[in-house]
């Protein structure tokens, strides 16, 4: 029988995600314009800051995204659009950085880990916020996730390392700020 050792090699874990109400409003608006009354979901980029395990999401923008309904491993995310939008947002507020991405789920999907790996090109420890735009329960229909990269070393083959991504849920809260929605 093989013995497997694991070692966590990811940066500081995310302990809390704070999302400003304007970000949620923007995401729901995007969904209503693009995917309402369909089985499609919308995806976008989350902007903000990350400090001592707390991610503060202050802004967002949608990114053109398509996925094959029959084969979830086939999907398209417009990188050029994302990079030009981020360049424009950077001119407006240089303090905001890419902190992760959002999806209107309403739950995790098979290709979400692939998309999440893509966001590692823009931020070392991206957060995924899934918003259920058609909730069936009261409360904030939002979940935040981050990944933990683990190296698994097989005791019989010490040179072989397998890197896997494990998605963890992290506490989520709305920002306590002067932002109010009328």
C-alpha cells in the first residue's frame, strides 16, 4: 500500500472576502442583460485589494464567456477583452488589482477549476465568488472559494509529484460602508 504525504505550497490562505454592494448589483445587472431566461451563466473579473488574508472586492467587470452545453470542457473566455478592460480600470484607480473572478453559478461547475487556474496568471491566490442570481432562500446568495495547491508525494516513488487544486470555502460578508442601494 502506498503512503501519500502532502505539503501545502500555496500563499497565505484567504480568511475573509468582503464584497461591496455595488459589485453585486453590477453582476446581477450583467446577468439580466446577457443570460436572463437562459441556462447560460456570466463570468467576470473582481477588482480590489488583498491584505493579511482579507480580500476586499470593490469593483468588477464582465468578460465575454461562452461554454458548450454538451461538453463542459469546451469554453471560451476573451483574454484580450479582459486585458484591455483591466488596463482602463488601472488608469482610473491604480490601487485596485485583480483579486479573482465571479460566476453566476449557481454552484461550482466542472470547468471552474480550469478557469480558476487561468486566473493564476493575473493574481497568485485568486478568489472565486459564485452568485446565485435566482435564489430560493432568504439571505445573501453568495459563496466565496479559493484554491489550495498541494504536492502529493508517493512514498514508493519519491521523485513523482502530483499537484492538485482543492477548492475551499471562505467566510463571506458584505462591506460595511457608506454605499447604499436605493
